[in-house]
């Protein structure tokens, strides 16, 4: 009887440890891009956890920024970007948080928009 009580108490204590530690587990930042047309792309950011996040589209060499959005106090974000005013070429889509960043190469040519996978 004492053994069952001890085992039950131990099991309950083990279940309480995550709750005492804050109750949440870290989640991974997710970015998704969807090409909507020859010149338009949808960008979605998921699991921001209200951490200050910067979304930017830059020249491949990083010298020129074509779009920048600072996102604060949100868990998710979505926007559409029109590449119609940009010259054909390669661009970098960057998602940056203090402890994590994602980068994707965007290629604009006569066939429209093509994207690489995100790199951490």
C-alpha cells in the first residue's frame, strides 16, 4: 500500500515538473512562401512567440533592402509581396529573431518567381 502511494506521488511530481518550469516547450520558427502569380508571393510566419522578428527582402549582396517589416508581440504574420517593380535577378528573403534566423533565395526571371528551401 505504501509502495503504491509512493509510486503515485512520484508520478504526480514528475508530471508537475514541466508545469513548474514554465509550462511551455520551445517551438520552432516556421516560414512559408507561396508563389501566387508571376510577380506575387505570399509570406507566412508561424510560431513567432511574441518575439521581436524582422522580415526583409534584400539584394543578394545585402547592400540594398527592398522591404523590411518589424513584427512585435505577434504569434504569426502574413503578407503578400509584389515583385513587379524589381529587376530580374536573385534576392534574399530573411526572417530574423534574436536567437534564430531563416534565409531563402528568391529568383525572378522571365518564368516568374522561383524560391529555394529555407536555410537556418
